[in-house]
C-alpha cells in the first residue's frame, strides 16, 4: 500500500493560535476543507499536534485492545493551578485508572437514579423565581440550577449560610475565567503572576484559597461526625476504598470536588441553554416533546430519562455544537497506520469532536437541528461522541444526560417560555467551552397553562 503523507498547516503558528482561539469553528472547517480528515496544527504554541476526526481513525485509535493512545495527566498540567495536583485530570497511568474507579460509581446506575427527584425539585425551586414577562438569560438560569445540583447532590451542602457563601464564592471564581480574554490566564502560564489581590491571577488564587478552606472545613466536619445515611457524592467518596483498603486523603477529596465542579457545572449548563434555544426556536420540536412529556401518567425521573424524543433532542443539541470541541490531548504509544497514512510513535494527537459531528456523510445538512436523526439511525461511539472516548472519556456522561433530560422536562412541564432573540443565535468560545453567544435571551409567558399546542 502506498503510504500517504499527512499535511501540516501552511499558516504561520501565531495566526493559527489567534484563529483557533477567536474563531475556532471557522478555523476547523477551513482546515478540514483544505487538508482533509487528518492534519497537523500548532494551536498551542510550538507543540505540533495531529487533529483526528474520521470515525475509522477514531475507532482504530480508541479501541481498548489496540492500546495505541496514552492519555497522560502530564499533558493536562495546565489545569493544576485550577484543580490542584491531586485532581483526576492531572493523574497518570495506573493512578489515574484507580482514582477513576473510585470516583465513577456515584455517577452511574442505581446510585445516580437516587438523585433524580432532587434534580427535579431543585429545577422547580430555581425556575419558580422567573417573573412572568421579564427577560432572562437561559444560560444564567441553567448555571444556577447546575451549580445548586453540584452543591447539594455532589458536595452534600444544603440550604443555609454555608450553602449561600460557597455558591457565591464558586460563581465568582468561575466567572473570572469565563470570557475568551479572561480564560487566557488559564491557558497561558506566563500570565499566571500573583501581583496582589487586584491582579487577575492574584484574585483568582485568593478566591481558590477561600473555596479550598471552606471545602476542607466541610470534609473535616464530616470526618468528625460520620452520618451513615448520607448519599451525596462526597459522603460516598469518603467511604470508598482503593484495592489496598486505603481511602482518599482530604486533599484528594478537595481537589476532586473542584474537578467535578469545573468539569460538570458549566458544561451541562451550556448544553441546557442550547437545548432550550433549539426547542423554542422550532415550534414543531417543542410540540412533539411536550406531547411526549404530557403522555406520561406520572412524570417520574426514570420514565422521563427513557423518553426517546427528549433523548434525541439532547443528543442533537450535543451534536450540532458540542460543548467541548476536542478531547484532552493524547500521545501515540506506537506507530499506527490510519487509512493509508503513517503516524509515528510519540505523536501528539487531538481528537476533534466537532469535525466528526459535522460530517455530511453521517449527518446530512449538518447545520440543521434535526433530533429525528437519532430516532431514525443508531450512531456508533465513533460517530457521535460528545463526551470523548477511551480511558479519559467523560466520567460524568451518564449523569450529565440524566441531568439534562430531567432539568429540561421539569422546565417544560412547569413554565411556558418564549425566545426573545430576533436573529439566530451563533456559537462562541467561552473559556474552554463553546456556548451560545449572549447565553440566549428568553422570557416566561404571563399566566398561561403549558400545553403542547401553544
Ligand atoms: C454536557 C455535559 C458534559 C460534556 C459535553 C462533557 C464532556 C467531556 C469531555 C469531552 C471530556 C474529555 C474526554 C476525553 O478526553 O476523552 C470530559 C472529561 C471529564 N468530565 Fe465531562 N462533560 C460533561 C459533563 C460532566 C459532568 C456532569 C461531570 C461530573 C459531575 C463530568 C466530569 C468529567 C471528568 C471528571 C472528566 C475527566 C475524566 C478523566 O480525566 O478521566 N463531566 N468531559
């Protein structure tokens, strides 16, 4: 077989960096058009990385029996100042696998289903404050809901001053890095200079310190007063044991609580804001999902999570504009041939979710929001993969989809909303994520009963 050569982008590196930061989708689409399914870029300075998005290549690379890709935590060191050195995201090899096995169970199976009613109740509580006729930003609403879920369901911190304090602190801390410009302080280590409490990095570190102290105080209080009937994620993690019988240290618990907050709060909130946009932008989608929801005799969490059209809406939302464009970087352990192209061992690889989700051969008219695609066809995990793949695949993916469906269903069943956007909403980078520009303006309709034909 003739070996083909993978092309490198001809654009100068610094232009690639600027374009991929400011206009990531246009940049990726142009690269795919000019260079095909495999190309080398330099989006992070001098490091050259191979962008992969063809389902056959993903299958070959992610296939667990091949063991071609390594997903070392050392390439995620950029997250250390944010998440701490004990975070799952910066762990390597065996340590990463062991920590994952410990953190995973509360986010799956029966344990997760126990959180369903709590998620619906929190959504009702937060949405009841929406005033009829007043415009609000959908992303602010969904962030408020997912933050409350993280605090109550994951951290196990309920109402009261402690809850309010921590919620405000975390919202301010995350807000410091939510715009493309302010997020550059996380992406570019040379900007990480503590020049006092008013400098961007100084402020960031001091807030993190305050959050750390509150989390540590909570962990210590729980250790002193063990309550066996608590089922929040922190309580379960405090009891979980590694194979050698050891449990997580306080610092491990603290850093992984921050990891779950950072990985799970804004991602899910952004996906929900997009879903609310699409549902209200297309009346036939809204009608169909309301019919489905109102067909349930008792809208209990398990039944809601099994509804096919609601599920398809969530999938299509995550397909059309995946909240995360790329997985974490990977490195090839051995050389590999991808559809005739040779890739050397030791190559940095960046699997690109967005480009797979925009393939015409998989998704005809890829820029159209059509949930029916997911009813009419079953996509493989190399064709539809908003949560990444392999050994670092999103740990919260089952929980995130469950949460999305319950939050959307509760909102749709309890209040009638209206889109207040005059023009189509476009995607824009928000820190590490891709979200709707402006967050989607909506309003609550004055005193109307929710019904499918509205
Ligand atoms: C719609 C919501 C979400 C999306 C789109 C999303 C997407 C992703 C992606 C693409 C990755 C990287 C996977 C890879 O490199 O292959 C990831 C990793 C991760 N996600 Fe999510 N995520 C979401 C929600 C959540 C939630 C709710 C949690 C937990 C509460 C969570 C926890 C994590 C963790 C801990 C990792 C790192 C896994 C590791 O390093 O082993 N995510 N997520």
